[in-house]
């Protein structure tokens, strides 16, 4: 593992309460149509930086955007849809000097046997979102 570790959604929330910064690496379309985490009760808002640019290509500005938004001394909790893109983003952030965690299950969680994402993840763990 080339990052600080994996966190279940509830543990990710506890890291945010303790001062970590939430970085959502999903696409603009996912943020607009599926929803976003709501950290308004905490000290800061999530940082939204796409890991992929929709066509499957990595965002070449990811690290520069991250460095412009968050100092390297702040721990990161990185979130995507299901926990795959966030691993790659956590590895890149770690290589750039951050302490970065991946959120297991992501924002939506894994699909159930019908393909619906209602099993687990941030949204299905009753964590705040809008």
C-alpha cells in the first residue's frame, strides 16, 4: 500500500472531525447528478478535484490543483464513487508529500445484485450529503 490506509465511511468522518480535508475526486457530472458530501457542520468544505476527465484519462492538473487547495501538512481523506479512483489519487497525493487515506466503498458504495448502489458507501452510511 502506497498511501496511509483505507477508512470505512464512518472512520473517514472521524478523521474529518479531527481536521483532515475531504477531497472528492469524482467527475463534475457525478457531483451534479448524484450528490456531494456535506461537511458544513465541520470547519471546512470538501475540495472537489476530478481524478479523471470523463474520457478515462487522468487529470494532468490533479496534483497542482490539490497543492493549490490544501497544504501538504493537512491529512487528506480521498473519496470517489466506489473506492477505486480514490486509491490512485491517494497514491499520487502520498508521493507528493501528503498523508492520504482512501475511503472504502466510496460515495455510492458497491452495487447490489440488481446493480443499484444501495449497499454501503458514504450515502448509505447516513453520513451528510446533498
